[in-house]
C-alpha cells in the first residue's frame, strides 16, 4: 500500500497511476481517494499521471486525534507533492478538498509550495 509518512508521523495513503502531466485529486469529508476512481481512469487513459490520497483521519491513512484542520491537511498534501516530486500540477478538489488547494496556493501551510502548481 503506497503511503508517505508526514513530519508528525502520520501515514498518508495515496494512489499514483500513469505518466504525463500530474493531476492531483483531493476529496472532501467524509470521502476517500476511491471516490475519484472514475475521473482518474478517464484522465489516466488520456495521458495524465493521476494521483489521489486519503487525507489524515480518512480511509487507509492514519486515524488521528490531532491535526484535523485545513493547514495540516494542506501541509500533508504539500509533503506528498515533495515526496512524489510533482511539478506543473493540475489540482482538482471537492468541498474541503478544494479548500486545501486554497491553503496551498495562499502559502499558509508550512510546507506549501505555489511553484509546483
């Protein structure tokens, strides 16, 4: 099961399919990466690298008591970007998943990097 370990020791599960320009899908509450499978298959078959993760406290990622806030969710995602060395990313989000992009874009998450998007 592919996962990264965040700076605070949380395991974040992710899917990473295909090659090409990366598209990262970010789910809302209470969903998981699996909810993006239809979209990931569609874009993966059209030459994109498609990536989705289960945010902390959801699905196959660690169930945590602390860090369940937008800045930490965005920081976890930024650490995934670093681990997978993602550049020129197309970001897709639903509900709170879309809000994480705002936090990354605003640069308020500790590991956020606007230059990757």
